């Protein structure tokens, strides 16, 4: 049975889609078979982060409507043979999780769910996930919203959550006289890793390529370390 990882945040724009895509690529580099499901039906952009912009012909709305099978709705990655995207329909659909997750976990080692910002998706997907990655930046709004998201996920039965701190800027932390520990304390979750602010994230998007195909340093290196931790390896945290 594959593992279902829900990538969530309270605040929008913290880097959920970036993280879900990069971790999916990194997990396939470790030999795993991975599906990335866009659970953000209204603002879907996971395809962009995977270098699959507008490649999806079918989505899971088509599966739910009986127009195709799950296998037909998967869009394979060009760069990562063991990675597929399951695209979202334009309109949010009811009953997605129960229709999709049991089948996906039969076929894939990891199913990464890229959730919308806010708390609305929690009730739908949380009961089906094994682990939540709560993505937050180091600013106070992001921290407070991440703490609330973790609480709501817990209320919906997802009790295992880790904090991924994204867009870390040493310069900002110095100016704000803040540390990563402040963010960890404020959110109240165990840290799975932090990812630096890195221009190659925007560059990869602009080039239509997955981040990990462009870089071995910075954010790409951080996501690779986090993927190894997710996959059960012991990888020391670098502060
Ligand atoms: N580590 C990073 N360094 C620089 N830019 C980043 C980083 N992570 C995300 N971004 C940028 O932040 C914006 C929001 O990221 P995205 O993954 O779409 O967030 P979300 O899915 O949470 O709304 C995008 O423009 C993305 O390129
Ligand atoms: Mg997103």
C-alpha cells in the first residue's frame, strides 16, 4: 500500500505546489513510483511545477463522471518515468478521495496531494492521508495560519503532521532578529526540513521544467534531503 502525503498550508502562496512537485520528483529519484494529485481544483497549477503545463488531456473529474479510467487520466512526466500527474477538474468535485485514493495507493508508492490554501480541502482529503506536510514561510501570518491548518487537519483525523519551512532567507531572518526555531515554536509541529529562497524555482517555472532537472543546489538540494527523510532515511537537518 502506498503512502498518502497531503501538502497543505493555511495561507496561500507558501509553496505547496512547488513542494509537492519537487518532492514527487525527488522520491522517484529514490526509485519510488509516485503520483501527484492536484487537489486545488480552482487554482490548479501543479502541472506547471511538474513541467507538464497543459499536457493533461483528462482529469479526475472525467474519472468521477465515468468518461475514463484512472489510468487513462494520468499524465506521465517527460523527465521522470516513474512520476504521473492526476490533474484537477475546473470545478471542485464531491467524493474524489474515496473514488481515487484506494486505487492510487494500490499502484503507487507515494500519492502526493497538492491542496489549496485555506482549510476547505481538509475535510475532504485529510481522512485519507497518512501524513500532512504543512508548508509555511517565516512570517507571522504564515506561521499562525499553518498552526491553524495543523489543528483543523488533526480535527479531521490526520494526526501526523510535519512542518516544511519554505522560502527561508538568512538575510530576512537576521533583519527581523528571528530564527527558524521561532517558526517551529509558533507553528508547534516537528520540522521535516527547510527550503531556502531560491531564484531557480521561478526560473524552472519560466522554462517549463521541473525544478530538480535544473539544479542540484539551493531549493532543489533541500527538497532532495526532505524526500529522503520522507522515505525513511536518516538525514541530518542543516540549520
Ligand atoms: N523556495 C522558493 N524560492 C523562491 N520562490 C519560491 C519558492 N517556493 C515557492 N516559490 C514561489 O512562490 C510562489 C508560490 O508558490 P506555489 O508553490 O505556487 O504556492 P502555493 O501552491 O502554496 O500557492 C510561486 O511563484 C513560486 O515560484
Ligand atoms: Mg498551489
